[in-house]
């Protein structure tokens, strides 16, 4: 089958943009091959395999590790060398030795037994792959290095830094200034460690429509977007327009709106009025005694 696949599908060599695209093409060819008949045999490849499959031994319970192990040391730039390329890791690991498992299409980085980074494997030699999230702790202290960073450029190319991020960032810099506006954006990016990426983008869009250029406003709107996914969708008659209103609710108002109903009776000052009446009567009797 290796020779058959090579001659029929890899001659000429297919042109693809990534290894994942090539793997999808191979899977599609494999499915098409199930309907093929070898020579004059009466059954197809898939029909013969259905007869053979019950005779095969089961797969092992634990998967066999096929990756190659490396133990590089993290340099002062928060990067590790693997073969001929470099990959970023969280900057807190600078100077430490980490464990890397290199697979055909990706690599995984471990600190002790905890996964700290995962990258798509680079095919070209001398290339660098950086994850913007790995440098946020440094950039929040030095926001001036953020606009021209290679990590930001790669995040844009990968689609993680969207036009919504850029629009919110531009408005934040106009309101808070270059330094503080960039720092606010980095604080928003830190939300991605606790909230899904699509919810953070939805929070940025809602905060941008309302003119709320703070990380707290984005966090609140992102949580509202996450909550809206779990709540039932309102009826069509309840929606005046297809677009959600561009409003931002303060955290204090949101907490008050979610408090349980107060069933206690309203307070009354009637008992205190009775005390005041008794005091006036007692005071008048005392003045009459002094006059006598």
C-alpha cells in the first residue's frame, strides 16, 4: 500500500500550505481506497478488512509514545532550541531545563509533569515560533515593547489577535494614552487564561460599542457572553432588533440584579413616635412640679 499510495497520490508531489492539510488529503484518499477492488477479487478493500478486523489483537490500553524526547534549557528570551528551530515557553521558566516531546506535527513542553506549552512544529530551518501569552507578564511592565514585538505579529498571522483587538486598542490609546492604553489591552489579553478566546472577543466588541475602554468592562461583558450561551434564547417577538444593545452594566448593578428577592416587611418608625410622645408628656409634668 505504501508503494501504491506513493505512485498514485504523491506523484507529482502535492502542494499544500501545512502538514495538517496534507494529512486531511491522505485521509480522504484512504476513504476512497476502501471502495477499490484489488485485481479480480470479488470484495472491496473495506469488505475484506471487515472480515479481518475481528481476528486482530486489541490496541493496548496505554498509547505508545512515538515522540522524540529533548531536555533543552530555557534561554534569557524565554525560548528553547529544538532541532534547528526555537519555540517560546512561559518566561517564568527562564534558566530552567524543561522536557520536550517532539511529534511529527507538533511538540509539547513539560515542566516536571505539567504541560506548559504546545506548538505546531516548524518545518523550515532556523525559524522561531512565539506565543504572545508567554510574554504578557513582561509586556505589562514594559508596554512600549508590545507594538513592535514578533509575538504580536505572529498572533495576528494566526488569527488570535483580531481586528476587534486592534479597534479596541486604538480607542484605549486615544482615551488613556499610548502607555496606559497598551497596558489595558495586555490586561485584556491576560483574561484569555481564564476565559475562552471567543468570549473575550465578544467582550471586546461589546465594550467597544459602549465606549468602555477598561479591562474590567471587557471581563464583565465576556462573562455575560459566556452566560448567554447557557441561558435560553428569548422569543423573536422580544427582540426589537437583531443587534444587542451597546450597554455595559457595572459590576455593582449586576450583583444587585442577581440578589434574591427581599420578602421582609418595610421598616416602620411608629414605635419610635410613641417614645417621643411619652417623653413630651413626662417633660411637661416635670416642669409643672418645678413651677409649684
